[in-house]
C-alpha cells in the first residue's frame, strides 16, 4: 500500500463510490504520475479519510476505505511571524512533511512581508502537495494572516509555547506534555525576534516562554526545528 501514489480530493468529488476527477487531476495522474487506466492509487480528502481507488481516466472507482496511520499523536498549530521573501513557502512544505496540523501566519511588529491573497493560495497548494508526497492523511489548514495579538487571544490549545532567543528559558523539548490528548500551539517570531511588548503579551495570554537551543536560528529554520522536536516526542 505504501508504494501507491496519493491524490488529494475534495469531499464533494466523491459520489456513490465514484470520484469525479478534475481536469488537472486527470493530467496529474495520467501524465505526471504515468498511471494507466486500471492502476490503483490512494485518494485522500485531507480530513483523515482515505480510499483505495482505481484510475479510470476522467474518474476513479473507490474499492475500499483504508486507514493511513501517518499522523502525529497530537495536533500541532504553528503561529508563525511571516519571514521576508519566499521563505514561508519552504516552512509550509517542510512543516507539512513533519506533521503540522495548522499554520497561522501572523503579522508582528517586525514583519516585513505583507502577503497577497495569491500568497495564501500558493501556501495552501504547497501544503496539499507536501501532504500527498509525505503520505499523510490530513492536509494542514493554512489560515489567513492575522495580527499577532489576535492569534494570541484566540489560541485554544491546552499547551501554549512562545519561542524566544537570547534568554534562559526552558528548552521546548523539556516541557512538552506527556499526554497525547492535548493540542499544542507553538509561536515563532520573525527576523530580529519578538519585541519586548510582544513577549509580555504572550505571557499575559497564557503562553510559556521556551527556547529552541543556544543558537539563534533563522526565522525559516526555527519552525522546522520546533516541529522536529514535537515529531520526535509524538511520532510512531
């Protein structure tokens, strides 16, 4: 089963065990993946449901529902200050591969990027492609960018962590919960780090200050390190 190609579909495409394939999906399966009619693949709706299906050209036939056990034991939300340039593309791709559940792009005091709606659409496409490639059953949710204060105020995870540098706070690895039933949210800052006011706001919102180590990481490296630590604790 692991050798079969993955394709993300919208739930609305599935009717009576038939998957109606969009033109670009037909092209992807037939031209890019070089599947022939009658070949099998795995269809996933991005919310945890997966099916073994047969490619029939402009549609696919569902054979059976399958269980894909590729998700982390805890849902993880990353609250990320947007980095400059196109660095967020790689953050979305890598963190999707590692197992993030939701990414909340935030505008902080030192944020330089003002993303367009096209950027959000691109990030969601990257997340879908990365989820297919890494054989996940869930496509991470990429929310619209919001101010940091709004993200702090609306965070609902039981365990809230705010990553800071050049301080003497506990390492994230040492404070991760033992329970696998509670959601985790991790906030990571922009180039130059969080401002003093932002750190104080995070503490007031119930976030615990944590470190990612003795080195100062780039804004595009820190989320990958944080997700790797969580994956090491809750994978398998």
